[in-house]
C-alpha cells in the first residue's frame, strides 16, 4: 500500500473567509477566487437576503457559512443589517445543483 | 386515455389512470436527511404536529420525562416558524439560513435578552414579540402576555438536557408543559399573521 501523507492544517480558516467577505463588501477583494454575492431587497430597498456563491467554502458547513456571512455583513453595514433575514453560502456546484440563478 | 385494462379486461373507475403524468421523486435517504439537519419550514410544521401527538401518547402512558422532552421541541419549532413566517418566509424555504441573521438581529435589537442556543424557547418568544412590535404589528396584549408567561415557564421547566434525565419529571409537570405548548400550537396562526 502506498504511503499517503495528508495535511491536517486548514487551508482556509473561517476567520480568513470572513475577512475576505468583509474586504469584498468594502472595496472588492482582489484575491481569487472571489465570491459572487447576490443581494435581494424588499419593497423599501433594504437588503433582506444574501447568497454567497464561492468555491472557497470548501468543507465549511452550511450553518457556519451562514454565520460568517451574517457576521461579515454586520461588521460592514452595522444597523443597515437589521433587515437581513437570510444568509446562505453555496459552492458553485451546489448552486448549479439547486438551479440557483446567479444573476 | 380512458379506462386502461390488462389482458382486455376493463378496470374499475377507481383504478382509472390520471390524464397527467405524476413525476416520480425518489424519497431522500434517512442518512441524507440526518446529515442535512433542519429542512424546510413546512417540515418544521409537520414535525411539530407529529411530535405533539408523540408527546400526547407518552403522556397517556405516564412517561412524564419523555412527554415533556418531546413537547418542548414542538414549542421551539412553532416559535421559530412563527418568526420566520412573519419575516416573509415561505413554507418551502430552508430554515438554517435564517438562524444566524435572527440571532444577530436579537443581539442588536434586544441586547438584554440572553441567547443560550437555537433551542431557546424564551429567546424565540422575545424575538417574535419584538419583531412584531417594531413593525407596528404587535400581538394583542393578552396574547403577548400569555406567550411570554408560557415561554418563561417552559424556559424554567424544559431544556434539551432533559434527554439525560431518568423518570424525574412528574406527570403533573409534563402535563403543564403539554398544556403550555398546546396554547402555542392553537395560537400559531395568530403569532405570525
């Protein structure tokens, strides 16, 4: 049997994901792969739903993705984030499987 | 299409083929459902109905701890679904993407209200009451007061940790929990509309 060496070191940490989301909202993160952020508004123009399609989600589970998106959004927009009711993170494969529209 | 028969014999009207084709959807495997955790909002409402009946059956058999444990989740599911429906969710919407935004909202809008975990009945009752009030659609005062009284009582007498208990919960306590949750169940439409 061949020897297999695997790294237990996380390639992308949750904090790094959050910081990159913050950077994306603030001024557009230059690092690739960049997330595609889809924001839906209510009748008053408040952003109520946020979907982040990103290949870097990797092994981050869906609840954690939601928490990271929520935390990052609040950090950037503060009280404007009070209207937020949905935060969902998807990999491009998951988005495709769900038939999620990317525009 | 008409009546379809095999071997030349006609079937009865009861077995008449429908004029449309019913798509066959493979049921999701239990393992996948367990892995995915919470499902859709409509799953919550169906599960709440079923767990309520489970609790009723346990109560009838004198299983106080089991009845109280199970019925507490009914309150949790109904309050969460009331919050999310009030927020504009549809029954076919996923539940989990709504949890973190609700928690963050509460930290900002009600900093004095503690958050234990997402099973916290009192937390969800506060969220519902506050959200409704902020949008100018406060619950009628008698129902709002009763909701909070019930949520406080359940908060003192129920937690997910009941699963570690033996036969320590009296049947009277379980019945009290059951009656409190029955009130929430009965008033669920009022809570979110």
